[in-house]
C-alpha cells in the first residue's frame, strides 16, 4: 500500500494516540492543518483511519453585544432614566445614550407602550406610562445575559429565548458554524503503522539529487488533485456596488441617458420649488428633511427661470391658479442634503432634453427616519423620466412593471393611487417579498404642466423615483436593508446576485 510522507507521519503519530482531536493531531505532526487534513482523508480512503465530524450552528456576542451586556440595551437605559424622573427630554436621554442610539429610541419606547410622547414649548417630551413602570426583563435581555455567561451558545438553545435574526438585526450576536473533528486509527492502521518507514519526501527532482544519487533515498510526493483544499476568496466588488453597476448598465442598454451631478447638496429651489412643491408644504419642514447649518444658503439659477417658477407658485401656469401665496426667493435658496433624486430631473429638464428622450440617475438621498429592516436615513434612489409627444399613464405603468419584474425579480406587483405635488396622476408601486410581504418601492406619475412649462418643456413627461436599496434586497436575498452596508465578511464573500 502506497502512502505519502504526510500520510506516513500522520499514521505513526495516530498509532500512539489511537483517537484524538484533529487540532491536537496537527500539533503532534508539526504539519500545516491543510496537509494533515489531506493525510487523514487519504488514510480514511485506504481504511487506515476514520474522521469523525460534528457540525453545529452557534451564536456568540459581537463587540456591540459585549458592550450592551455590561451597560444594558439602549431602551433599558432610557427606561431606567424615565423611571427615575417620570418624564424627560431628548437632551436628558443624551446623558445615557449615544447619538446613534438616541435616534430610534423615541419610536421604540412609544411602540412598546413604555412612554407617551408630546411636544411642549418646542421640545419633545417623553413621559413614562404604567406599562413602562411595570416593564420586566424581556427575552432579548435574557438572551444577552445567556450569551455573556458563555462564549458560544448553540442556535437551538438561544432560539428558545429569541430568534437569532433579531440578535443579528440588533448587531448583538453573530452566527457561525463550529465543526468538531476527531481522528481515530482503525485496526488495519494499527497493524500497518509499526511497519511504516519514514523517508525524506521531495516534490521536485533537482540536478543535485540526480548527480549525487540521493534520488534513490527519497520518496517523491504524489498529488491528489481531488483532495479538498482551503477555499480562496479572490477580490471582487462589494455585492451592493455590483448591483448598482448592473442596474446602471441595464438602463444604458435600454437607451437611457445617465444624469450626473458632483454634489449631494441642493438648494430648496431644485429640491422643491422647481418641482411645484409649495413652500408651506409639511414635507419641507425639519421633521421630513435635513437642513444645512453652514453655509445656510446657496444661489438661484438664471432670473428668467426663477420668474417662471415664481409665477407657477403664485398665480399658476397652463391654466392653473397656482398655490396662491407670496413666493420667497430666500426660502428657495436654503441649502439641504438632497431629499430625492427628482431634483436632478428638474435640473435636466431646465437644461434641455432630447424629445423623445429617456433619462435616469442613481443618487444618494437623505431623509430623517427611524432605522429598521426596510428604512435607512441615507440611501440610494433611482430616478428617471421619459419625455415624448404621445406618452400617457399606461406607458408609465408598463415601465414600472418591467423594472419590478425584470430588474428586481419580483413575482407580484401592484399599483395604488398616491399623491405628489409635482405629478398628476400619481401612483405608488409595491412588490411582494417572500420574507417582508408587500414592500413599497417608490412613487411615479406624470409631471404636472405647472412644473414642466416653468422649466421650458411643452410635451408630456412621465417620471418615477424608486428606492433601489429595496430592489437590492430582492436580488441579494436579504430581509434587512441595513445588511447592504454590512461588515460581515462571510456575507461579503458569499453574497451572489440573482438575475
């Protein structure tokens, strides 16, 4: 029976140990782990050894989880402060919570029924409820303690307390597979081991070996090309980045022209006013958009365009009566992080377009929101429009359905009536996700004539704005939008786009 050098060495060491953990056998042989595994598999194939494997999914605390195990979860620190004081402001909560923890905590306390929320003298006031006073230890808190007491916990044990995906969502725990291996020598191996002669092994026949005649004293290594080897992860694009590039390429192949802009900061003129959104609209308040503190204001475009937009707002265009208020150029000059990609639609229409023509943009946008599995405060949006003489609402629905089915891979799509200040008629598109149910992708409609005529366009324009991050959830098979920006190496290595 032919044995390689590694197999011989492994068999000799194993004969003295009989049954041993794989890691200990690696130490005994002094070989690389991969080499020992190959030797063990080779010995097993020859009936000289047996490899016993037992794999188990386990959960362990992340660094965030370890921190929370010491100081408590954000909601419990907030609840403790509420219990002590009865009612608090956001400034009070910042004493026990970091800025990142403070943002979602109000919604969570209200959702759990632990606190009531109201405004008083311009400040947000949280007041503890009876349910908050009686709140006890929750399953997630028991799971956190359990994980803190033990380094690793089997998934089946932790699932008795709380779903693992909840721990992963909160970035408290991470899941991995632990495999225990033991190697055992067989009776045939025990008989052969004393007879094995260990010779020097070489992989290359060199001129020196031939000249000296020492080639007779060595063994030449044999290679098993079917033996398992360590998996290699070559460099590649981040999965979400690859998805965005694929979308961009598909749209260009469909004849769309990409609209680009260097800055993520817009004036309210382009973000709202040019879209015929009134200056007293609630969506322009601080609760729905971010504002720049410094510099506070930017510049308006050419006077002729500004005058047409002003007229549309105050008195109306194309048979409209407008919004009937005094339009403020100072309000229009205020700077803000872009709230939607539709601002670029307005810029492009004002700049001039081909008729007929198709345009799109993929842009980073910013909106105050409560972070959860389907919402981010900074996300990507794909906006676009088609301009042409004979376009109608049916053309728009056809384009949206094609996006959802061909690009997102959605099996079910539905449209619901909606309202936007700059489109009429307007529609909301939703697609069905197997884990999340119906997910809203975005809105669309036909740009109002008050908007297009102010921007110098006299033909119909159909337009849409879609949350492309949610499209990516479909294609990457994830149920939490935050995972698109995850540092989880396993996901980054193994995530695959499904087209």
